């Protein structure tokens, strides 16, 4: 790629945001919201024993549809205490994601907080997402500069400008899936199996957009990194 082409691409991309940091912060807040959801419903079950490591965060008295159980793992043998811990750790994750994840040891603490959330009842499915979020967090301010040299110019320009829209393509279906997981509401759909399939389909659909957003954000930040070096 020539110097002129690289400069043209850099000038066409939004430079005011660190895309990788923004993506990590968004993921942290979104997953913290899911952790608060689990913690809230666990706390509603009161000062009662969990009777095991794997629990249903939404108890029978608060369940709104057949599969709305919100399964979780907790080492805390009490629903109320587990719920309080999940909410507290989730709030810490949200604050850390927005303000501190980019600092020295920020990604390590980010991972440890999510592990604590997982072990205190924050949800089973989160382990896939927070592992990915942690991996992305290790690349904040460490742009993958080789991406700017290995991709065609037009593709680089289009993808590097699209990271925020692609991230939105993950966040929106994820929020809808969270609503479905809790309330089981899908307009025009009454079959619980179809509702469940819709929920998982939205998560899969969103994951495709998330992976594209990550690649796009890396390209955006790689371009910023190349710009700093020139």
C-alpha cells in the first residue's frame, strides 16, 4: 500500500475514538447488565439455600415463561447473598470497563472481575463472551499495524469506517435476546420452543456482527497507529 493511499484512508476514518477500547467498554457494560439481571432475580428468591452449584436465577415464583430460568453457577450457597454479590461485581465491571480497562493491568483485572461474576451467579453463557472481551482488551493501544498492509485498499476503507455500525448490529439483537430470555416475549410467537430458538438465533446473529466489529475496530486503530508513527 502506498503512502498516498494509506494517508487517504486515514483521513476518511473517524479518529476521535479508540475503537478497540470503545468496543471493550460496550461489551463490559452490556455483560454487566446481564449480570445485574441474574443477580436481581437471585436476590428475589430471598435468604434461601441454593442446594448446589448450578442454580436457576429466576425462581419458579418469578418465572415468566417455560425457559426463562437464567441458569447460573455460584459458589455462594445462598440466593440473596449470591444476588447481591452479582449485582455489586457487575457494577464494578461497568465502571472498570468504561474508565480503567485501558490502564496497566486493566485487562487482567477486567478478566478477574468477570471470573468473580461467573462464580457468584452472573450467568453461564457469559463465559464465552467475557473471554472474547478480555482477549480484545489486551489489544487496546496495541494496534495491529499489519492489517493496514495486508488488506485491499477499498475493503480496508469500508471495513475500517464501519466498526461502530457493526457494533450496533451486535448490541441491539443482544438486548432483544436478553428481553426474550427474561420475559419470553416475541411478537406473534407463542410456542416456547420457537421463542427459545429466536433468542439463540439473535445471539448467533449478533455474534457475527461482533466479530466483524472487532476486525473493523482493529483496522481502525491500526490505521491510527500507523498515523502516529509517520
